[in-house]
């Protein structure tokens, strides 16, 4: 687990840029954190990094909003954004499964803890905490360097190394 200290929107922007550079098509990012923590802001920043010009706002009437990534970035053709804040219905009624299986998109889910048990296991969890002084701490359960290692095909070697310890 890695914790990032975010002192300003600039810091969040840097975090977003770093995360975006490692995103792959088909990935799901589960965002948690209290009201106003910065979940939507992070999605907006990622959208900008992906070259999306449309204004990204939290889906209110529709549960899901989709944005085209043009030209596509590393196979990412769409960014999908789900906000579950107002949802207290049954998961089966939400019709979200099709988004989980979409291999051409990156999917961001605000308040994802509400459907935790229905999410695929390889979801990337990102938790934003607001500190007393207003700064944020971002907890990233899949450490970004792990993603980078996976990208470099180095994970099997790491696994072998750890087994020998
Ligand atoms: N790291 C930060 N530093 C300063 N201000 C921030 C930071 N992150 C977000 N904000 C500000 O906090 C406000 C709320 O952010 P945002 O709407 O992204 O929160 P949220 O987690 O999506 O909230 P909600 O749960 O209501 O959807 C915005 O005005 C945003 O600019
Ligand atoms: Mg929000």
C-alpha cells in the first residue's frame, strides 16, 4: 500500500498524471472517500490527461457517463464514470455488469464501496482522506510501482524472488 500526500490541487494533478500514464484499457478504479474529498476532481484530471475535451461532471440523472477518448490512448477508447452516492438499490437492478467487462474503457466508480462484493477482484482501490488542515492523503492499494513492474513484465521475477525469501 502506498500513501501519497496531496497538499494542493497541483499535487492532485501530478498524482492524476502519474496514474493516467499507467492506466490500461479494461481497468476499473474504485474511488472512496468522504463527501468533497476530491473523487470527481481526480476523474476530471484523468479525463483531461486522456485528451477528453467535454466537461466531466458527476453523473446525476444517469448513473453512468461515457466519454470518448480520441485518439485512443494505449487502447483506451472510452472513459466511463459511475457515481453511486445516491444509490441504495439492489446491485442486480443497476445493470453495471456490462461496464465491468468492457475491455476498451477505463472505468471510475465513486462510492465503489457500496458494491464492493460485486466488483471484479482486480479493481484498483483509491481512497482519498481529508486531513484536519484540508490537505488530502491518497491511499492506493495497488501500488503504482507494482503496475509499472507488471507493465515491464517483471512480476513473475518478483514473485519468484519473494518465494525464495
Ligand atoms: N487536493 C485538493 N486540494 C484542494 N481542494 C481540493 C482537492 N481535491 C478536491 N478539492 C476541491 O474539493 C471540492 C470537492 O471536490 P469533489 O467534488 O471532487 O469531491 P468528491 O469526492 O467527488 O465529492 P462527492 O462525494 O460529493 O462526489 C472541489 O471544489 C475541489 O476543487
Ligand atoms: Mg463526486
